[in-house]
């Protein structure tokens, strides 16, 4: 059984026991978070957005961190102007505990 959840504007395919990195949730380590899935698939059975409201995906916050640095380079040709910006996106790592009905 797997589910598709949305967190921080991104969709993630999860199963029980997975560890995923989602956008920063501002939750303490060890606290539980839950999502209503967009889609649940169990073998041949598929529950879409309207039907999957009966399901809940729960997870436990494992930790927080930052992703790899992304460099942004600006240059104006023939003007000897260069500028480099860096950005590291913060994330929350979540371990999926269960996909349960109810």
C-alpha cells in the first residue's frame, strides 16, 4: 500500500517505514504529523482525492537540516560585473509510521 501526500507544495509517494524530506514544518523532533492523502493505492484498489479522505498518513519528525547549496550566478557581459548568490533550502525529515483508514 502506498499513498501520495502533499506537503509544502510538493507531492511525495510514501509507504510505511519511508523516510522523506519535506519543506520545513517547524515541529519539534519526535512530534507526530499527519496528512490527508491525495491518492491511496492498495493492490488493485485505488482511492482518489474524494474517496481518500477516510485515510490518514501519520509520521514522526526525525530531524531538520539543509539541502545542498544551490548557486545563482548573475553576469552582465562586457561590463565586468559578476555576482554569485548561494541558497540552502531547510527541510524536515519525517519517518512515515502508518497509512491507516479512519
